[in-house]
C-alpha cells in the first residue's frame, strides 16, 4: 500500500507509516483497539492511518482497562524511505494473536482488503504446516487407540 511499509515475524507485525517531513514526536499519537484490530496513527490530531489490521493482535497491556478500550500503541519516529516518497515514518510494532499456543498466523497484508503477500511462499511455512499435520494425525491415532482400549473394557466405542 502507498504511504506505509510493513513486515512480520512469527510473533509480531510491524508497520512504518509515512508522516509529513519535520514531524516531531510530540505531534504523534498511535492508538490501538485490539478487540477489533483497529490502528489509528495521528499527527496533530489528524489521522494519517485509521484502519483495521489484517489479523488479530494482542493488547498492548493485557491487564489494563476494559477489553474494548483504545490504548496507546508503542511507536517510534524514524527517518526512512517509504513507498509513495515519504522520508519520515512512525514505526509501530504489535504482537500477533494466535488461536492457540504454538500456532503461527501469517498475515497476507498489513490491513484488511490488501492481500499483498503469498503466505504459502514464506520460507519454512510448508514444513511447519507438515509437522503440525503429522502431530495432529499422531494425536488422533493415539486418542482412537485409547478409546478402543477403554471400549474393550466396557466403555464407549468409537467408529
């Protein structure tokens, strides 16, 4: 997308949003509403970005305030070359939320409706998915085996 760049790792996603040249830290505010993955970056009170992120994110402070509240996101001002010609940017790093421990959610874009990345092409992803599938199949096999053993002792049957 124009006016920002983004990156991701297994646990985090980062964005650098273009702001006007000469922007100072005291002019910037970055806010996050984690419950609906809404990120808002303002300069002098005017939104530079106010959009829904592609995936779910964790709250900045897990135990602070009500779930639906907006909270200050962690950010820093950087001098960088950005798409669309920006040279000053607000860098925000957020922690991804996964459906369960050990699961990696790769984002196809920074914001909803902007799928810019082929997640299947991420190095190591296919092997990770294959290992997860193998572990799942082994867990199912062991579960069925245990249920059959119980069934032989007069408990429930499976199949």
